[in-house]
């Protein structure tokens, strides 16, 4: 059988360099596949990683499956590929592999993983697919009658580095070009910064923005750890100023050919000046000049119509991706949404629409 051609082993330090090379050469791999993000999540969430590699008979990595285990809760642990704000995961496959081999590699990795999760007495496991590579049909067949959820992935395809911004600007819908012109007319300037002061501004403004809408902001540890886990090629902070005062900022994460739109903030009293619009435009141009092709806006709930329209007007394309959840402990479905959020913070447990109460 084809499946026997692949040996599945855990990711260990001796394979770090090979893993880094593998994911960096896979065109559709996202920042979430990086080892830096793995180390970051382990520290940020206090979780445990369970990464697996598929090795062929030449001792070459041909597939990988990133997985994180939560801290134990009342129903056991919960596994995500991957946790934290819906980070995309699932099986990562080499670019030049045919469909038969792809199926065999996925099967080998998931068979081993599911055995491990059973031994860990996991309550549930969720795989979040990659919007740049649609393998939902395969997962649907593998998991059978599992629980499913859906997000709209929105991605703007960036022009090549020869564009000075004109072609890019032409892809935006009104009022985005108008917003950019208003920011310039209002005297908004911008810069790229890695300073502690600007990261502190990003953190404080983020906490103000999210608290104002009743959300749960990212922790102080998240912001203070950026420099520790990511180098200057992996993240940037764009800062907008008005008369020397910071009024908006944008945290972006970079990997392979994709830029992740991660944390935008704006001082409320300057929102009408449209500083964030200028930052997004300038950051897109900067990404183009550095060879990036995809601007990933992240997932949008089907009900988030306002957020969907905001991203759509930046010339984004819809790429739906899915959550596949296998439940091992049926008690989860009898829990409340509040209980699951409290006990398994930052992990996806089950789709809330499938809870019995």
C-alpha cells in the first residue's frame, strides 16, 4: 500500500532545520506553520505541541501536521490545529506531490495523530483548513460525520513589485481610495517601527479598542513577546502619526509569500482622519516591493457582514475554509458556551451552534 511508504515521526530538535526549509518552500504555507509561531504559542498559552512529520524512503519530509494540546479541563484536553484566534492549520504538503500521494500522506499523519489523541484522552480535536489550499472534501471524507463550521477567508492578491501603487489602488472599491486621500490631506504621516514605545502604543490602543466593544483583548504578554519570538523579517509595526502624535498602528506577520493582517488599532478621536486606511495601503506597497503576493485579512464569520464589506472593499477575494471537529467526550455538547470559553481559553472546542444548551 502507498501508505506504508511514509514513516510518521514527531518533530524534534534534530529535524528543526529540515522542517523550517520544508514549510518555507511550500507555496501555500502560512505564518501559523512556522516554528517561531509554535514556540510563541507554547509560551503564550502554556500549551503542549504535538507536531508530526511524514518522512519518505529518502528520509525527506513530505508532509507535516502541526497540533497543539490545551491544558487539561473538566473534560480532558482539547486539540487544535491550530489554536488562538482561529489560526489555520491542517496537514502541510510539499508543492510537487500528486493527489494520490497527498491522500496517502494526509492519512498516515492523521491516523497516527488520532491514535495519539485517543491515548491522551482528548475531549475533541479541531482542524482548521488553509484558505490558500482547499482540501475540505478530503477532510470531510476522512472524518465522516464530524461537526463542521465555516469561515470566509478574504485575501487580496498583491500586484508584482513593479507596481508603484497605481494598479493596487485601482483594485480598491469606494470609499477606500477616498479614505487614503483624506488621510494624506489631513496630515497623516507613517513609519515602520520596532521600538518598545510603539509596541506599547499598539498594545494600549488595542486594549482600548477591544474593551470599547466588549471583546477580549490580546494579553500584555502577547505584545511583550513579539521581539522575543519573531525576528524583523517575521513581523512589522506600521505607525501613523498626526503632528508627531501616534494615532494608529498595524501589526503584520510575514511568512513565505503571505502577509497576515493581525492587529489594527486606531485612537478613537482620530478615526475620521482615516489613518488606518493610509497604513494599510502603504503596508501593501511595502509588501509588494518585498516580494509578497497574498495579503490575508483572516477569517470572517458569516454573520459579520460589516467586517466582510470592509475587507471586500480592499479588493479581496473570498476563499472559504472550514473547521472540522471530532468529539471524543460527548459531555462537551452538554456544556455551556461560557463554560467552554472559560475552561479552554484560546482553543476551539466545538461549534457553539451544536451545543445542546
